C-alpha cells in the first residue's frame, strides 16, 4: 500500500469520480467506498442545501468520501467571443428550432462561497476542485478543518501552480475524461 491509499483508508486504489448533474448519488458514493475505494459527491449544479443533504446521507453510511466543487471561473467570459460563438452555432441550433439568446453571458459561481462555508462548518475527508483553483486562503482553511485538498490539472504548468497553491493531491485530467477537461483556461 502507498501513503495515498493508507491516508485515504483505501483497500483498493480506485476513486469513483464525481459526476455533476445527478449521477454521483450518495448510494454510488457509499458503494464505492464500501468496496474499498473512495467515492465522490459532485457539488456542481447543486444548491448548498442539496449538497448538505447528500453529505449527511453519505455520512450516515459511515464511509470515507470526498466532495468535488467547481472553482469559480478563472477567466471571465469575453462578451465578443461569446457573441461570435452564438452566431457560429446558430445554424446548427436552427435545425432544432432553438434560438440562442442575444443577451449578455451570465457568470454563475455555483454557490461557491456557500459550499465552502458548508465544507468548513462540516468538514469532509477530501475536497477536490475542478475548472480552476480556489484561493490559497480557502485551501488553507479546508486543510486546517481536516480535509485533504485535491486540485485538478491538465498540464505541467497547472500542476506546478497547484503544488504552489497548497494541494495535497492532484487529479491529472485530459479532454478524454468525461467529455471535458478540468482546464483552468479555455486556451
């Protein structure tokens, strides 16, 4: 066994990845952990209350687990690029009777601060982040609360930034992982 499997109390070196949108249910997370691996709840697209309820459900199973959080967008949406993109795909959207909005893009932080407050008030064993990094203060606070902090990276440069930010572990992800990558920048 490695230090990683020992620290996370893994019997097998398998981590059930978080899948936002509903697939990572408390039952799936608990089953992965009972099988000797580590299951992750996906906080993405959930309200803080829904996340809290799922954390409570997994805790009731008495297993180790993690929670994955979408980091705030590190690169604000470029309005001109957004409009150019909507014009470019409108032809495809027309085939399905979809009219794309002409309005401004909307930035959504997915209740980031509220979810961090929840995870600090009621710490979980592991907290991971994708699509960017939280501030060093958030990482430090989560670690002080007893959570291992995992940052998702897609390049060597991002890995070095993650280590400098205080990550305990890294998830190295490519565009083939789940149909998306955890990239910090659209470039």
